[in-house]
């Protein structure tokens, strides 16, 4: 199962102290991607990121969600 989240940006987010920091001006920016990647890392979910043509994209790969249900689950 693949989920994709995209967001416009003038420049690719920068990493500082192992967290993404927004390049947008003003306050209240840059929390979404950091919170998402922190949660993904905590739950060992595979993901990748790209920045192309002013769009930052986070792809999340949920590998085991399609495991067939059995009575033991």
C-alpha cells in the first residue's frame, strides 16, 4: 500500500538536528513533514522523499497491511 503526500515549496526542506526545517518564511511552517517522518521511523515504515519542480513529495510504503486475515490474527 502506497500513500503519497505532496506540498509546494520554493526550495527543498533542509535537515537540522535530524529534523526537516521549512524554508518558508514566517512562523508555523515545517512541522508536518517532521512529524510524519518521525512517526514513520518510530513504526519502521519505509518511505522516500523527492523535490522536483517546486513540489516536495513523501512516499510511504506500508508493506504488511495486505497480509491475509486469519483467526489467529
